[in-house]
C-alpha cells in the first residue's frame, strides 16, 4: 500500500478534519452523479437494464483505500523512485516454502480431480498440471480470500484512478455479466484490482473465456472447480496453446551462444540449439517430439541465474500474467506436480539492485543508439536484456545481459 493511501486511510478513520470530511463528501456526491449521468447512459446503450444497473450499485460508495486514486481536482502523486523488485531478487519469487506448499496441494488435487482434469485436457489440450499451477498461484486453489465488491472497485477506479478508461471498460463488462444473468452482484467478489473469482479474470476476460463445464448453466468461476479449471484452459487455448508440447526446459547455454539471442522473435528449432551446445540442465536429451519444433532461449536474470529453452507455450502462459517469473513459477510447479518434485537446479545469483529510473535511463541511451528495448519503462524485459548484452559485446565487456549498479554508471 502506498504512503499516500496509508495516510489517507488514517485520516479518514482517525483524524477526520472538517475540511477533509467536506471534501470527501463532495467527491462522493460527484461519484453518484457520475454513475447516473455518465456511466448509466453508456450502460444503457450496451443493453443493460435500469433495474440491473440499480442492483449493481445499490449502496456502493467510493473505496478510498484502493491504490492509484486521483480524486477530482487533484493531480496524480509523483511516483517514488523505486527498486525493481522482480529483477533485483528473482529468488524471492521462488521461495521454497511457498513453492513446496503449492506443489504439495497441487499433487493432492491432481489425484482428487484426475477424471475432471482428463476431460478438460481432452477438450482444450492443456495439461491438468498447468491448470493446477495457475489455479494455485492465482487463488491458492480457491482458498484465498477475495473480499471486494467488484462494482465498488471497478467503479471507483473508473471514476478516479490513473487508468480510468481501462476500468470503465471493465465496469461496463461487469454490468453485462449481471444483466445476462451469468452472476449476481453479490457473487461478484474481486481483488483490489477488480480481478474476479478463482482464476482472477477481469470482467472482459470472463465474458470472453469463462465456460460452463459442470453443466449447471452458469459460468461460475467463484464456486465451481470444473468451471474454474476449464475457463483457465479455454483462456490458454484461445491464446494459442500448442497441444502436446512442453512449456520449456531448464538448460545450460555455453559462452559461445550469445545471451543477446534471447527472445521469442529469435526462435530456432530445438535441434539447432542442441547443435550449438545448448543442453538440458538435467543431462537428459530434449524430448524427441520437441527436436524439430522451435524454442527460444530465455535468461530472466541474464547470465546471473537459471537459463531456459522456452517453447511457444511459455509465452502463452505469459498472456495470463506478462511476467517471465510468473510463467516460470507456473511451469516449474506444473513439472513438479506431474513429474519429479525438483526446483530449478541453478541458483539465482545476487544482483545489485537498480532503481527503475536508472534502468529507464539506460533504456533511453540504448534507444538513442538504435536499440529496440521494448520501451523505456525501467523494466528489464528480454528486449532490454539482449540489448544490454549486445552493447556490452561491442564495448569490450563480457556480456551479462542484465543491468547492475556498475553498468548503470557507464550510461
């Protein structure tokens, strides 16, 4: 929770001054007027009935505890210079206790739902272990507390957040869900970001990907295990999941294979990577069914951590959450549920931290030199990593393909 929200929450709950109370009351009145005069006309054009609109917003007020709020008449708070945690300490993402807990529960559920998972895989082509890994990551297999009223969250953010247009689209989708009778307003519990139910779908994703697999006539991602798992499978299938292929393999990559060759746009046949000296870390050969199919090398921490050969299915998992580490978590948990319960064999070296604004400066310099870094956002994605590696090679440095404090100073 940001410092701004903490301060605001304390002020509202403990030290409510008359002027602050008057201001929040004024914004609440503006919110109610916005619902009736701005959101309702568009919902009506989308076919939503007035009755269902009223049901959705009965008793709904602004949620002042949500992050990234910009009340009317104010400006967005300047973001603090922050450490990019995901790339500073990737090992945290793979905390052994957390991983072991998810794998243990996943194995039990794989046995319990064996027939259900087989039916889903037959229809959608996605292995049950992958579905269980995503289910476990998103909602602790349905055990996570998902407490928020989706309409309150989405409407608050559509009215006064830094991404109002995104959440306006989602609150309108949520209204369509109840108008068509897919769910009731009381059912629609969400996270603080508006992601709903056990698979954590935004309302627009629900409309497009949620399915009724248990045959009760409802696409119930809040209470039905079958609907939840099949909806995840349908999502992955529609984003291009390739049946019969693995997600990827932990590998060792020799020094003569440049880390600047990373990325899905530089895929080669896995047999070609093998000929270049890329090997599975386990010592086993790449499966015969993968040899003549394409894969990409992946170095999420550059040369400072595990490396992988990733298939197109890895990048489908990233459609669920656009993070290399998320997809690696899902892949590793799936492997440990289905095969042997082994974590990645290569450790994550400690990487000196970088502030995001420092990485952004590096990206801007690289862009000025003609590199495609995927945008100057302060995040070390694969295009940034490989650009760093190429720049290092051209400047007489050993390619690491990852930002560090010493490298930052050279830009």
